[in-house]
């Protein structure tokens, strides 16, 4: 279905470098799988989402110009439905994590600072609104009715954190040297090298940064 | 025994699984009362140092303090897990809930649902230039059209291509997947397997 | 207020110790404050032997009508309370092991973990076991081993049942709460894989809560007729 977008569709990725629609879609698909399998929230690809949605709209307009019984209509409609699914599924995974670990995610976001944010603008507003909603509800229903020393809300949120030690399936997109796997009480730290295209199961934590910079793909 | 009433709330929720039992106002109020009692006893024990020359009062205080924390945890877990179900209902039923389900909410839960609706709608609107409904497209598409049977007398429905169909109970239709998905999710239509 | 300064100080220390112990025993285990299974698991009873007198709380011992709890009294108490008794300085009570984690039962579990009816003996076997280990009982390392070994062997069986049987196997009644969740998840994955292989995709279905709601309405109507 390569030619749903022509090869000559170019976008700018912000640094002035033009990239093709195919490349945008591929980036989104990788981001979607990573987000689906990653226990923690990954940096947002909101720019790519936006770009893809513009492209979908344009495509829909073009498809509607074709004759009704042109068989290409069906093919293009199908491809557009698949792209829409990828986008909504990607954004749903993110929203679920934001709702689950709201306080933690907002705290991490504040530590990183605005120039290095992981949340899109819309997500950030949603996260703040959602935490306020939870706090307000807990206060109204419970906290304002209990003795004063037990009225704190924030400490109850401390346990809502992603488990960075949960295991993930992954593929190395390039050679990755010197991944340090922490030992436990029975074993020492260990260093492993991952070969290009090799697949592994291991804890998320030691490879977190490689997922974020794109050298490792979760599968 | 301490905290039996708050444990009852948790067991009630555990038993009902995904469903929404009526909010147990009375049970919750009883836990508040137990907490107030425990707290008053602790304040009295801590201030009455004359009655405690050997310092053993601290053990009682510690135990009652643990019971207070436990009660708080159970109450908040009760509130939180109910809200989690309310949240899932927004994603499964859509922004309007059946009356008999809403009847089991208490007032703050109705408010929470309405406010959550607003948050979600605002977020959906912020995606892209024209917004995107994330409650749609929940399954990967396999075909563009599916055969469906109507489960209720739903009435007229305008299809994407402008055609209008009448959804009557037991009537069958061939419809675009995108359009019938929300209606299947809400239980208006069912997909006919081939 | 005097009592709060003191208690919160104490509580703070307790959290610190707690944290260190979790780190050394089970790295990835963070009980969720709102988790219903965790609340139920920490409700399981453990035997406590009081080392100091506790005034006015005699009613915690159902077998006695005394006003105070005397030194040397044995009471079975929920884990959440026992952990506070043990971690106070000085400790209020010594905490023993419940039957299922004692040596005699550990030996049974070591011999053949698959036949043990955990649902009956300890419905929150793993959660409860891990919480118990945080109290640093001298037999904790043994308990950790039994938890891991039991899980490894039972998991193989669970996987087998989930993949190779269409109906719910009777043995699934003997699973602990966490195992049941794994078993059900395994069955669901198995049937959707089957559907995908035979039909090339699954049907769009009504949402779970919507179906439940419909069923409820139907039964209500039947009852009214």
C-alpha cells in the first residue's frame, strides 16, 4: 500500500530537513509499538501525529474526488482506516499511563523542564486536570471527613509508579555495547552487548535510554 | 476488631468485579465514626502523661494510629476503585450513561463523571487541527464493510454515503466498519460472523 | 501535637526500613496503595506474641475478656497490624509465621507445589508471602525460595491448562489469586489467537460493561414476569 502517499510528499521535520510521508508513518508505527510495550511514558511524537492527521485529511479529500466504483477508493479507505487505528491506539496507550501514574508523570515532567518535555500540550493540560479531579474527589468523599493528620492526598499517590524493572521484548536496531544489567543479592552487575538485529527479553530499566534515542525497538 | 467496617467496603467492591454497586453511604459513615473515636482516644492518651508513668501508652497509640491509616487506605481505595469503574464506563458506554447505572452513583461521582467528560473532550479536541475521538477505532480494521444485525428499534441512521437506513430490531445491514463500530460497542448492533 | 510528632517520626523510620527491605528482597515489588488484592492480602492473619503490655486493647484478643493485653499473650492478627507491632522500637510483639509458610508446609511445597490447594490454604499466597518477608523474619530467605520455586513449577502447569483446554480445568480452583489472573489471561489470549488463525480477525463486540448491563436488565425483566 506504499503509494497511498506519493513518494513526492515532503514535510519539514522542524530542522528544515524534508521527510517523506512514508517516513512519518514509519516513525509513528515504531513509536506506537514502543509506547504499547513500555512500562513508562515515552517522549511524545505529537508533531508526527499532527503531520499524519493533516495527510489523512488531504487523502480523504483526494479519495472523495475519485469515482465511486473506482476500486482504488476501497484500497485507500482501508489504508486510511489502518493509519487512524495506529494513531488512536498510540494516543490511548499514552493516556492510560497518564491516568494511572498522573502525579509521578507530572513530577518527572517538571524535573525535565519545558524544553525537554515528554507530554504534548494537550496531554499536559489533561494530566493536570485529571490529578485535580482525583484530588478533589478524594477530598470531597473521604479526606475532609477524617481527623486532620490524615487528610493529606499527595502521599497516597507515591505508590502509583511504573515498574521499570518489568520485562520487555526488544530488537536492537544497531549494535549496542555495554548495557549494564544490575545484579541482585545473589549476583553481580553484568555487562552485555546487543548485536544489530538481535532480539532479547530483559528488564526495561537498563535499556530505557536506548528506546528513547531509537537504537532499540520494543516488539 | 479494628477496621472491620472498612474491610467490608473493600470486599463488597471485590465481589462485584466490574459492576457498580450502590454507594454504601452508611458503611462509609461508620468508618468515619470509628476513625474519630480512635483519634480522640489517641489525643487523650498522648495528653494524659500522668496516667502513664511507665510509658506503655505509646504502644496503644501506635496500634490505633495503624488502624487509622488502614481505615484511610480502605476508604480511599473504595473511592478510587469506584471512580476507575466510572472511568471505564465513559470509554465503553460513551458520554451518556444508562439511567439505572447512574442511579448507583452518589452525587460526587456524578460530578466526577461530568468533569471527566469535559477533560476528555477538551483533550480530544486538542489533537491535530480538527480534533480526534480516541474512543473510536479501538480494533485494528480487517475489512471496510461488515454485516450487522440490529438489536433494538434504533430508528433512522444516515450512512456516510448519504443513504438513510432504518434500524429495526432483527433487521440486517451491510455498513462501513467505521460507522457501525461505536453502535456495536454500545450494544445497538451486533456483528454477524461469516 | 505531642503524639503526632512522635508517631510520624516513628512512621517515617518504619517506611525507610520497609523500603530497604523491599529493595533487597524483591526489586520490582511496589504495592499499590489503592490495590484491592493488596488490601485483602495484608488482611491475612499472622500469629503475634506480645512483648510489652498494651493497655485498654484487650478486646483485640477474642479469647479473653481482660482490659489489657498482657506480656506473653498470643493473638492471631491481620498482617497490617502485625507489621506495626514488629517494627516499633522497642517491638510491641514478635511476629511468627502462618501455617502455610512454616517449615512443615514449605517441605510439602518443595516436594510437589503443583498439587497444593493454594486457594484454600492461602488465597493470596505470593502477595502475602512477599509482604511477610519485608518483616525480615529469620526464615525469610527460605520463604522467598519457596515462593519462587512454587511459582516456576505451578506456572508451567497453568500455561499448559490455559493453552490446551477449551473448558476451565477443575484444577484452576486450586490456584491463588495472582495465578487465577494469569490463568484467565492465558485463556483469553489462547482463544483470540485461535480466532485470528481461523477467522483472520475478531468480531467487533459490545463493550464488557455494556453486555453485563444488558444481561442484568434481562434477568430483572425475567424476575418481574
